[in-house]
C-alpha cells in the first residue's frame, strides 16, 4: 500500500530527512542544523472509552507519545477531528477540551487544526517536537546485553473491548484510563538523561509487535520473562473472557511466526502480549551497567520502570516463564 509513496520519494534525494518511510521508527525526523532536528508525527482513532473528555485526553497523550519515543520534546500540535454532524455539540466540545488540556499539561500549544464530518468520531493530533541529534532514540539502537524496560503495564485493549461489550467493571476502566492519559514525558526525559539509544512506544502493534520491530531494526533477539511483565489489575480476567480487539488476532497473525513461547504459557496469556495498546508505555533498551542507577532515578521521579527481559544476539523473540 505504501509502495507508491516510497517509489516517488527516494530518501537519497532528501539528505536532511534523517528518519522517513524506509525505517520503522515512530515519527519522521528532519535535520534543522548541525545539532537539532524536528520530529513530526500524526495519530488519530475512534473512541476507546465512553467519556468524551477521557477520549480526547487519551488521543492527545497517544499522539504525543511518538514524539517522546524519539527522545524529543513536543512544542506544537494541530487538531485532527472527524465528527458526526448529529453529535451533540457538548460531546464534541468535551473531546476537544480533553485533548487541549492534556496537550497543555505537556507544555504544548494547539495552534489550529482541521475538522471534517464523518459517521463515527475520530480525533487526534499532528505533533511536532525538537530533539538534539546525538540524543535521538530509535528502534535500531538496541545492543546485546541491554535490559528491556517497560514504563506502563499491559492490558488496555482487552479491558476497553470488555467495556464496549458491557463486561468491564467501572474500577477497571478507570485504572486503564488513568494509565492511557498518563504522558510518556518523564519516561522520555529519563531515557535521554541516561543517554539511551533505543526506544519505541507500545501501541497498536502490541508489546510483541513493536518489540519485534526493534529487534529486527537492531539485528538482535529479545528474551522476555513473562513473570516480570506488568499488567493492569484485571487484564488476566478479561483475557480469559477473550475480550480482545480484532487487532490482537491481526498482530498474532503478522508477528506470531517470529515469537517462541514456552509451552507453559496459555493462549490467553500469549494474546495479552499481542493485545493492542492505546497510549501505552515506552519500551527501552538500558545498558546493564546503567540499570541500577536508572531504576533508582526512575523511583525518584515516580516513573514506573519494569525490567521485563534482555537483548541477546540472534533473531526474533523468546518468551519464557522463569
């Protein structure tokens, strides 16, 4: 589908385009001068929760996440909205207010945007950020021996799908909303502070999908300890109910051949690792010699950081239960 675009735009013709269509990274990067680059991304989606304000805030946090995943700090955004003409004005207003207040929390200004009519609401942002070139995070920066660190738990997709099916408890939904509206700003600043080189945000392609993209881009293998992976409180309950969004099966079909699971890991447990996340955390590669001080600094900043595995030589992903 993207081949016509790739055929028209040859990266060799654009020397200032540091990251573009040829890579698997989370945003485009354009060199501004010797030291700085501009990071640009866009993302939008249909509602994942019932409350319009929460939906707007989640969509904004998710859009900004790609900037943070590159080690950049966002500064400017534009709204993208597709709203049904019969949607009450107070609902549309709350979606935009949720996005605006979350964006302001990040220190970013919304300077305009574009709205069209559509049958189902869609909302998100175009986001821009600055990054110092020598501090940029990419998917290709993993090295054997790195620890794999995750900054948010998993289980958002199966919980929000349970909500859509009328099976989710209110407290479980609130927990997931709190995580999805939490910015990846501190996690990104922490990664830059420690001079890390590898990161991605865990979103629609799931932990295993985005993890495999990092492994492939870095020419390494990922070894993940299932027992160390954090999940929201009742993710396993909804996994057993199999309230996974369709994207989870798509992720398994696309990435499953690159993953080896221990036989003790059930199908429901496997699917939790293929579960699409909305506004998920960052997956970071942390050198072992920095890990203890990294964890201590994360604790100082009240930034969750779970060590879920390590990077080794090889290909693909191995998931075990230690």
